[in-house]
């Protein structure tokens, strides 16, 4: 059977052969293939139309049908598109390991209207409650990432008051859910953050991420080590900075990076957004070998995107990450205690 990941690569290859509107349509369909909930081959076997699938019109449907009827798999997958899971594949993996979904207690990266998300804090909390989560982390962008509406210290404080109000409303309604005060702090190539230390001390978690100088081909090991040694950072977000068919991501001595994270007891993230899937399975296997903690975050910008967590869970299963190394399986009090411990050991005494 030609899988959706095979079809995505064939679509991406076809986009490179086309020009103009047609090229963009094939490229868009390639990205969409990872979101299809069912294998395209199965739909055809059920005599259903592929136009049910996101990004597929009659013209591209006909092309995919030809590939399925006369199967030809891509000989190689371009590095910029390699090691991505499809939703259909992820859900097959999770169906075989249902305990993993049952153990999941929360999502540790998402965005709200405070930066570049579409939902309010309350709306994101409602979406998490529907998934029976124990907690979620609101990790809006910090101030120097202006393109994403990054918030400064004053806005972060005002957001904190809103989160306190939402948590009170959740408690009064009987919901067993807490919203964690967090931020996705922008890191420069020296691993330095852009928020004042005082503003970060009141947060439950700090996710640190690189958003600049992501196309350099030089080894970036020292950048990662500096970020991990930043006393304010608990989790290193979307570490490679890769984006499907757009940016291959940074290079580093990954065994050394994961070993340092394990030594410091810090976590690296699986950003579950379909275009990112970063850390990918290949790097997760190295993380497993070093006993590194792993965090799962959907990077959701809309409430419905909380479903992206399936891609991260499936990647962790495929890489055989032990469940006790995944932050999202911790009860909330244990998660907060871990974060406090890092802060107490890292921060200079005042």
C-alpha cells in the first residue's frame, strides 16, 4: 500500500517539476498529506473520493489515483522532508499502545491571543478539558519576536492575572484542570533570553526557543549548550528549528547536547506541529540513549490543533522513550516540583 508519507513525497517531487499555481497546489497538498486522518489508499478501496481530504481537488485526486493504481514509491526522501510521521501512521501506532494516550496529563506548548494564537486562554483551557487533561501550559512568544506578537514583561503580568482568573473559574466549575503560567522565550544564538529574570521567577515553566539564524550550516553545538545552561530555561523548544520542505534545521553534536541536558536535568521538546515534528525520531533515539527528559507540546495556535499531540506521542513510542522521562506523564505537583528544583539549583541566591 502506498502510504500517505509516500504520497506526500511524490506530491513534493511533482511540485518541483511544476511551476506557478500548479507547483503551489502540489506543495500545499504534500504538507496536507500529513494531516489526513486515514490512508488515501484505504479511501480508494472504500470507493470514496480523495477530495474528502484536506488540500485535494479533482486534478490532484486523479494524479494520486494513478500513483496508487500503479504504485511507485519515492527512491529517496529529500533530507528537508525526511523523518516525518503522518496522522494516519501515528494513530495506528497509538491504537497499538493505548496506555500512552491514557497516561498523558497535559500539553506543554500552545499559544493564545496574547501573541499569535487565535483562542483566548479560556478557550484553550476548554479544549484541554475536553481531552481530560490535568494541565496545559500557555507559552506565548516573548517580546523580541515581534513578527509573532511577542509580549513584554507588563503584558506577561497582565496575562498572569487572566490565567489566575481562568484557574479560579475552572476550580469553581469542578474541572480538574490547571493552566500553567509559562512563556516561549526567544533565545539569541548565545543562548540568552529576552525577558527580565524577575518576570520569569513567577512562571511555572520557561520554554526557550531559537527563532533566528536557523539556516546556518555551521555546527551549533555551543549554541545549544549555552541555551541549556541558561538558568531560566526548563525546556528547549523545537530544537533543530526544522520546517517541512522549507528549512532543514541546525546541525550539532547531538550526543553531547543530550548528555548535557541529562546532566542538568533539563528537557528537550518534541514540537508536535505537523510541519515541525522536532525532535524527530532519529534524534529521539539519541536522547533515549542519554536518558534525557522529553517534553511534548503541540505548538497549537488554534484550539483544534491540540490533536497534534498524537504525532509527538507516536514519535516517542517509535523511539522507545521510557515513559518516566516524559514530562507530560508527570502529575502536576511533580512537574512543578521538578521546575522549582531546577530554578533553585540554577539561580544565584539574592
